[in-house]
C-alpha cells in the first residue's frame, strides 16, 4: 500500500509520539479558539444569531473547500512538509485574529477563521493518513484512535481552562465597556497560540518522521477493465465519506443541542465536559481494543450503541411540562453517546483509505471534505427543533439514521474485492 524508509518498530513509536503532540496541540488550539470566538468575539461585535451561526458554518465549510487542494499540495511536497505548511498557515490565522480583535473587525474575524480552518484542514488531510499508513496494515485504526485520544485530551483541557480564563478576565469588566473589553481579552491568547504553532512547526521540521510515499503504489483492490483512474471509482471511499459526514454531523449535532438546553449553565458545562471526556476515555480504551478487534466490528458495536442511546433519549424526553430533572435524565443519554463516538472517526477513516496506494492522498481529501457534515446536520436538526419544539423527538431520528448508515458501512460498505488476501 505504501513504501517507507523505516523498518524498525522504534522509528514508528517515535513518529507516533511526535504526531500525538501534534494532535494534542491542534485539539487544544481548535477548541480554545472556538471558546474565544463564542464567548468574546460575539460580544465584541454584538453579533446577531445569524452572524454567529455563520462563523460556525465557515469553520466546517472550509474543510469542504480546502481539503481537495490540500491533497494536491501534499502529493507534491510530501506528508512532513504538508504538516509544517498546515501549522504555519494556522499560525497566520491566529495572528489575523489578533488584528481582528485590535481593529474590532468582523470581516477580519471571518478571514482569520478561514485561514485558521484552512491550516487545520491541511493538517487533517496530511496527518490522518500518515498515522494510518506508517505501520502494520490492519492496525491503522488503532494508531489513529490513540493519537486521536491526545487530540481529545487537548480539547478537554481547552474547554476547561478556556472557560476559566475568560470567566476570570470577565468578572472585572465594566458592562458599559464590554465591547472593547471582549476584543482586548482575546489578543494575548491568540498571540500565544500563534507562537505555539510556529514552535510546533519548527519542532516537526527537525523531527525524524519516517518518509512515506504512495506514488507508483498500485491499489490492493481487484483490478477492473478499464483500470480505475480516480478515487470516485472506489465505492468504499465514497461510502466512507458519507460515513464521516454522518458521524461528524451527529457528534456536533448532539453538542450543539446540549448548548441550547435551558438547564443551569453549570449543568450544561458538566454535560459537555463528560461528552468530550467520554470521547477521550473511549479513544484510549479503543486504541487497545482495536489491536484485538477489527475496525469493522468496532464500528458496528459503537454505531449500534449510539443508535440505542439516541433512541433511549427519544423515549425518555418528557412532555413540555416535564421537570428539569426529567430533562437532565434524558440528556445524559445523549452525553453517553460521546463514549461510543470515540472510535468511529478513526475506524471509518482507516477503512476509507484502505488499500488505495497511489490514490491515498486523494481519498484522504474526500474523507476530510465530508467533515462539512458538522455544519449541515446540526443546522437541519436545530432548525427542525426551533420551528416546532414539540417535534424534537422526530428530529432526532436524523441522528439515528446517521448511526445506522455507519453500522452499514462497518458491516458491508467498507468491504471490497482484493487482488491478494491481506485482510
């Protein structure tokens, strides 16, 4: 599937250590940046709900726009240089956020978000397949789950300390000067984030990541006449992209729904921490389990569990006159989904690029483009609920459909005829 310049296991271990650092930092930066935007830029620009939603939409839409060019870039400059490029672009995005805060400019904020998201997209397109392909075939999902756990650790730390930092800074604010003060709060953190990204790019540049190339490597998929010429002709890639769309859409949909609930802020914060914390714990456990259990079986188990939990939420949701305690019991069913969400992305991604050889970068681009589901599915879900709050139960059938598709992909859609018996 791929060719390497490393044959020793310790080289792969060292590479995973470097990449785990990378995943941790971009998880921390992504969530911390999101908190700064959600908590402070909205105040600074006195945004309407529509403009606030546009910010979220732009972040996920960037994956769709930039993923394919990122794949072309990586094919030309290689995986390591691609990672460095992504880090530097993300750092420039952070510096642009600093300028946006200094000028209190909404257009600059949108531009900064696009640049930051572009850098992260390049990192996603590059780093995910790199992790899958640097070691033994069949263990790619386990490796990606492990480094993903460090990404989740970064998001959890950012969600805790980001809110604490902003809360402590905001306590002394004069309500009459909230606009200027909110913009001022984000300047220091964005300079810090930019500096961390630049240092991380230098660290990666001097690290000894194994050289990996897919050029000239023929796919493991059984030959066809005429031979396949593009990634759209591999059904397990196309279905994998739909699976990523469904997974990210469902995961973000639950998160966005939890944010809308009228429970106490403390309760919502607790639920969100457990939701993302469950994903982190699940990935550390899943990385070990996936050395014994196939990714396809893990997808089937976790997608089934997630479907049942969402179904349980639907049946537990109280009537309009239900108490807050009744609502909280139902919401914890959704929180528990985070644990089973944990391994879905690594498994879908690993199966989606499996056996593709020289088409691997192109396939990675398609799979990362599908992260746009994190914008589309929550938009549909929340608009259905907002249009008719009594239809919340019906709206959540969308999430069950997402998990059922992932179940199908695990059991059947990810399979293909091979020209040799590897798996």
